[in-house]
C-alpha cells in the first residue's frame, strides 16, 4: 500500500462543509490502495498547512496528492526539491 498525504487548498468562497465532503469523497476513492498518512488544508491564498506539510516527515511518503496546481513559485520549487530529495511523487486530484 502506498503511503500518501493529501494537500488541499480551498477555493475563494469554499465552505468548510464542501471541503470536508470533497476530501472524504477522494479518500474513499483511494483508501483501498493507499494508506492516508495525513491531510493538510489551507484556506484560499494561505500557506500555513503547506508549511506544516513540508516540515513533516516526507521521507516516509510515496505520494502527495494536491487538488490544484501550486502557483506560488517558491512553494512549487520547494515541493519539487523535496520530492527529489525524499523520493515521493506529486499527483493532482480533482473532486466535485
């Protein structure tokens, strides 16, 4: 079983209930093949959970699922460098 982390950045007016439903739906779709090691959620244009994610033990992770492309160049480069160092892949997921 692949060990995965989910990083979710909310859209501008997304309500918490919507966020939870979307993440739960995604988790249900992958839980038979993956072991969920953590879920990190940021509000729109915030990076607190992202910083927690990159400071966590990523060398034990096989995949980080993200719900949207990271637009901040620093965050994008940091995540790419960590994926090279800690040998995990980054995959985009979408749920409605």
